C-alpha cells in the first residue's frame, strides 16, 4: 500500500512517462510496485503484466543487523549469498531474463517496474561502474531509460527522473 506521498509520486511518475509511446508494462507483483505504475497504466490504457522475476531481491532469510554492510559486499562479489538469500548474480540473471524476453517481444517501448536493489543490479549488468553507492543514490520512484538497437545491444542509459 502506498503512503499519501507515494500516491502523489505515482501520479507524478504518470505525468513524466505519459509522453513516451509506451506499449508494454511489466511489474513486480509486489503491491507497492503495482500501485506505483497503475496511474500511468490507466492513463495510457496499457495493462500491467505481473512478473515474479521482478520481485525484490531477498538478501537473507535471517535478520542481519549489519545488512547494509553485507549488501555492499554483494556489489563487489556477485556470487556472495547469505543464508536463504540470493546472490547478486542470481538476481541479475532472473531480472535480465525478463529484459531479454521483453526486448524479444513485439513491444518497442517497455516499462519495467521493480525494486531498488534489483534495478541497481540490472544497471550494473549493463555498466560495470554501477556500484553500491549508485543503489544508495536511487530515489523512490526512480526512472532510467535504456535504449537498445535492433540487435538488442544497449546504446545508452539515462536517468530521466528528476
């Protein structure tokens, strides 16, 4: 459930994105992700497809008092995982599978809705310079435009949320 501020931000997000010719929206099944993109989906009459591979990454099944330090380590060692959690590489693989499926579809302008850690890891997949500090600098919401050529090769990444 979105807070009052979250609802305002969802409407602002719709204002920012409705100038793009979006023809597909794929979202994490988490309520806050769906609720964030719903105003745009309603406005442009594009259904929201839920995809479990866009859900938030689980760092560990245990409560980690030093979770932030442990998360930072997973940006340096992509194979590092904690009890019951997934490594950065595992999270990247599931997220990139959604990206590739979307790029292989008929859609040309696609919105993927996910969560900060997975988004940062997907950006890292395309740009090795993306690190933990980039994740820390993400805002809620945040929007990056990734432009691909006809061969699904990345041309550019640009942050468009201000």
